[in-house]
């Protein structure tokens, strides 16, 4: 007979969102936990159990969310309230027994130890849960029949499927959750007697996957490897020999920059490579100009530099997160510009035009080599 409570509905929705985030990360944590136990028997046994638990939690979340969606959109009337009142005692008894069963299961799952005493206690609770689930199903059917006993058959079926549909969805999902919990408990008992009963954990690919022949012999990968090698070795050749006063000899900057700017796209990467030049050049110049303007340690200078840094970072990062066409350029502008603004510290004249020009010419040369070998 309670009126709808918006605060309680919002609380349930937020808890469902939190549960969704937790379930989406559990699988990755289980896979990464191999490095904590290195496949030792007892802890690997726990990881198998946690994998089965993760599957049950995901299935339970789907049932809870579908039930919440179906019931939250319903307009409740007297027949709904009467049915809920009649099945409430059996439902609460079943929930209490399910809590006890899951508590025992979770303790066994987390510590990896399952004694004979715990197995007997679990079987006893499982029998109690089965009885409570049968009592709930019987109470549901009885209450439904009593509420609709005065209705004729066509109208009775319509009311059963239309007006009482949310209750049927709830009852079906609750019974499915009970049986899923019982199935998890059965798996724990079977796992105690047969360590290979539960499926193996989906491990992270080992280091041997680096030499996957299907990848190494792929035509697209070979094409990219050839273009990348040609760009890097060409950069090494230019850097080793130098060129007049433009590039100093014995300098690996061109090859290093080319290795960072590599792309697996053929031809169409030219626009992105030109964007790299824009981001590096503009970011470096803007950062050096702002630092040169406010390089003293006076309070007004430090404050002005802080404000410029903040506004510049806000503008570039906003463009990075909200623009599709200029996001990559904005990222480079933010990285190089902010770095140049903070270079050296106050009171230090850190404007090195020669070094800045070398960086720009190196970037342009590396980009030109990549564009050349992309065609």
C-alpha cells in the first residue's frame, strides 16, 4: 500500500549503475591475477571459482535490470498491492535463505578452502532454499488464482497476462536467480571433488603470441613493416651523414621522430601527418612565446603565466575532446605548448631558437619520409 518513492527509485537506479561498472571490470581483474599467483594450484582453483561467480553475477544483473525496467513503468493498482501482500511472506523467507547460501558460497570462493563441514552446511542450506523457492511459487500461484477466481476464462487470461505481467516477470526472474545461485553452489561442491569441473580461466595472451605466424605473414602487416623500416632507416641514414647546416651528423632525432609518427594507413595518412607538423610547430612556438613574455619571478608574471597556461590547456583539451576533425592537432598543441610554457622555471631565459628550429626541421623531415613511403 506504499506510494511510489522517487528517492528510492533513484537509489535503486544508481546501485544498478554501480553494479554494472563492477561487473564489467571483474573479468579483467581475474585474468590479471595470474601474475599474483603464477598459476599455483590453490589460487588458480580460486580463480576458476571467481570466473563462475562472475558469470552468475552478470546473469543476475541482467535479470535485476529487466525486472526493474518492467516494474518501474507500471501503474500499480489494488490488485497489484493485494498480490504483493499475499506473496510477501514466502518471498522474504526465500530471500533470507538465499542470503545465507550466497554468504557461504562467497566465503568458500574467496578463501579457496572448502571443508567437509562447509559442504554439509551448504547442502543443508541448499535444501532449505529449494523448499522456500517451491513455497514462493506455490504462494504466487495460489494468490493469483484467488484474485482472479471470479473472472471468466477470456477475461481471466487477459488480466493474468496484461495487468499482472510485471508480477510474472518478477516471479520468473526471481526463480531464475534462485536456481542460478543453487547451480553456483552445486559447482562449488563439484569443484571440491573434481578440480577440473569448472572451465579454465581465459588467460591473457602469453609472450609467445608476439610471434603469431598468421600476423607476421599477413600481407597488410608486411606492407606496413616494409614502409616503417624504410622510413626509420632513411632517417638513420640522413641523421648519420647530416646535411650541410640543416641536419647535424650523428643525430638520431629524425629516426626517433619517424618511429613515433608511424601509421598503418596507406596514402590517407598524409592529412594526419601534416596535422602532426601543425601541432608540433604551433605548440612549440606558442609555448616559447608565452614563457618568454612571463619568464620573471615577479608575482604578476607568475600569476599571468599560470592564467595563460590554464586557459591554453582548457582551450586545447576542450577541442581535443569535442572536435572530430581537429582533436589530434589539439592534443599535440596541448602537449608541446604546455611543456614549453613550463620549461626552465621562472627567472631562467629558456628561449633557445636554434634548438626549437632543429626540432621543427626534424619533425618536418620525418613526416616527409613517412609521407613519401606511404605512397
